[in-house]
C-alpha cells in the first residue's frame, strides 16, 4: 500500500485541506500530514478543519518527535516534528446536518 503524504509548509490552511480531501477521496483510506517547526500549527489546523467541517468520518492518530538539523552558522539545532494520520473510520462521527423528515400523509 502506498502512503499518501501531505507535507505542510507555509501555504494557507485551506490549500492543505483541499490536498487532504483529494488524497482521501482517491482509492486510499488514509493520508499522513507531516510538518516540522512553525508549520506544526498549520498541520493541526488543517487536520481539524478537515475533520470538523468536511469529513467527519476521519479518525486521527498523532506522532511527535525531534530532528537534529544544522543551522546556517553550522550549529546543531533540535526541530520539533509532527505526523498526523487521518484515516476513514465507520465508527467516527457522522456528518452534521438535518435528519430527513417524513411528512404525514
């Protein structure tokens, strides 16, 4: 199974929401968001907007970590990372909306 990955950067949140919805609507049932540093908050926002507004049947799994990177001046820095896995789940919340009404005849 190939892994659908969306790398999060500095684009607007809705650009990533669109990418998530496109990835999940294909034949796959899960998508992985990867971000580090300042982009972590954008990744969380994109996952929550997708889950709360558009696709309420998504289940989340979060993994955090740290990477060592070398800065421009040659020193080592620790950079925080996050990996959010969104997967379709039949037991997750159903979409919001009005229940169909039946009229008495």
